[in-house]
C-alpha cells in the first residue's frame, strides 16, 4: 500500500489519534511517547516526511500501514 506524503505535523496528529503524545521537541524532530510502549517515535518536523521514514515509524509504533491509513480518515 502506497503511503501519502504528509508533513511532520500531520504525522504527529495522526499518531496522536492512535494514543501517542508529544513528549518534547528536539531540534527539528518531534518526540512521541505512548504509555505501555518502550519505543519512542522521532518524527521529523519537515514539510514532507519521506515514505520510507513514515513506514519505519509505523513499524516502530507496532501498527500496520492499514491501521495507520484508517487513522488518517
């Protein structure tokens, strides 16, 4: 499934609907955390997040691309 080109802010908002919260902003990255998850997500605060980067964030979040796409609706 092809991922859309989204900004870092849009990606952060979508992960927010999935229970992730902004922990802090570090340089040009937004750090997200979720209770019960050991992993943190480092979302680049860019105009466009590369599709490969987004796919890695989705995997690190422990969800499927389909679950992520459902959250974009």
